C-alpha cells in the first residue's frame, strides 16, 4: 500500500482548508500551521510533499524553511502573486497559484474605483456625513483612454471591461504581442508614450526585478494631466513618494491604492491623510467571491487530483518571469 500523501497547510484558519482537503482525500496526512514563527518546526516535523500556503500581511513570509523541505515537490499559493517565494528551483518544486478565480471581480473593483473618483463619489460620501449639500464638477466616467499595465488574466479582464465602457485600451506587457480586446500593446520601454495619452491607468503587473519601481517619478511625469490611477499589483511596483507628488501637482486627479511597500500600512503613515488618495487594505482580490477560499481550495484539489495521477499541473508559475 502506498504511503499517504503528506501535506503542510500554512493557513489562517486551522479547519476550513484542511477539512476540504480531508473530504476529498481522507488518506492525506495534514499538518496545519497558523503561525509563521512556528513554520520551520512544523515543516521539519511533517516532511511534506505538498504545501498549501497563504500570505499573511503581518510579517515576512517564511520561504526559506518551506523551500528547504527535502521531499517537497509542489507549493500551492492561495493568491496570484508568487514574488514572496522567488527564487525557487523549478526542477525540484513546482509552484502554482489561483489564477482565474479573481479576474472579473478585480476588474470590477478597479473600474468601480475609477468611476468613484471621477464622479466625486468619495467627496459626496463625506458631504453626506457632514449634512452638506454642494455640487462638484465630475469627470466623465466612460470612454477615454485606458492603459492596463500587466496583461495577465486579471489585466485582460480589466481591458475587456474597459472596452465595454467605450474606452480605447492600451496594454503594457513584458513581451508586447497583440492581445484580443486591446487596441495597442507595448513593452515597458514604450510605457511612457501610452501613459501620455491615458485618462485611466490600472496597474496589475507582477512584482519582478524588472517591474520593481516601474512607476517612478519619470512614469508619473509622463502621465496625461488629470489621469486617474488604480494600483492592485504590489506596493514596490510604484514609488509612493512620486505618486504623492503627482497628486499634489494635479498630474494625478486621483489614485486608489490597494497595495503598499509596507503592509499593513502603519497607522502613522502620512498617506492616510493625503488628499486625492483612496486606500484599501490589499483587498481587491478578495471581493471577487464570498467563497474565495472555497474556490481557491477547489482549484488546489483539482490540481491535487492531477498530481496524484502524474498529470501536468495547471497554473504553474515561472520563477524567472515571476508569474
């Protein structure tokens, strides 16, 4: 009889994900850890072949002890980004993500934030609390030029929704091949050119060596004055000081930022009080489905069926590209 598969679960709830795994694979030996500080000991004791891991926004992800597990062959990441694991040896371990379950919801989130900024939704919300009746001019919330930086599954969903709203859509991707539903695709070298015509910008590129600080002072200076921007990528893709300068100069009419260089954003950060800046707590991907974890775990379980049959996994990421 074959030995039971050993699975290490680094999760925020000790029951939810492990119970789903046991329901389909009751023979699995599951070790659950809910504390980064206890990861090394738990991994060493369990000697897993598979790891299911979540990223907690409280402290540094314990990549070293997980990747050091001698018999580890596959790591499933419960989000889209895998920069916290890089680099890894793809000959030793495969890393998969939940690509595909967030796309439409994140696109809706991004466009909702753009529309809210353009129509002064946040201003009117504050006025209601102040019992103040005052009109403000609004930018149009349709048409214009949208640039999507990062044309993975989420970026393409953002582009599709933009087209449905009558926008001309530019895309920026590492390899600027044509993309259905995108009017023009350019590489990073030509990003400033399309930013100069952009009324709307959505950033959803993975964090890699090439994209770190991609939105620097020069990128913001290249923007069409009065543009609105949403960042749902990673905080280190953008220079936060340059963004603040762009807001204060009017180059940016508004910015909705979901990700930051330091998370959680410290309570004493001046960003909280920056006019024109609208903050969400790295939550864009989690409004997609009420059962986000359920859908993500089901994807993992389908992949686990493939793994046990010796079939190719889906959603396998590349440590060189970073996605």
